[in-house]
C-alpha cells in the first residue's frame, strides 16, 4: 500500500487498504481467541507499529492531493 502511495496509484492504495483492514482484523482476532506466545505477540506488535507508520506516510502523501481536489470541487468554475 505504501509503495502504491509513493507511486501516486490511489486506486491501488484503496484496494490494498481493504486487504490491510482484513489482516489487521485477523491480528486482533488472533490475540482475543487465545493469548499469543511472547514471540508471536512481539511480532504482532511490530506489524501493527509498521502499519501505523506506513499509514502516517500514506496520509501525508494523500493530503496534498486531497487539498487539491477540495480546491477543484469548491472553485466557482467547477459549479456549473
């Protein structure tokens, strides 16, 4: 997902975002079903930290694009 954002491939970001949601839900469910062994729990926490860091970079890359889109939508020329 991050690589797609770096390429400004926002359609792919959307597709990968859904996959990421599914994987995060699976990680959460796994930790609720039964306690994870310490090594697995560390791995789960590492993955969640990476996901959060990637998400922050993706939002940073999307923000200028979203602001540009907002300007286009709210410009007087766009209202016809």
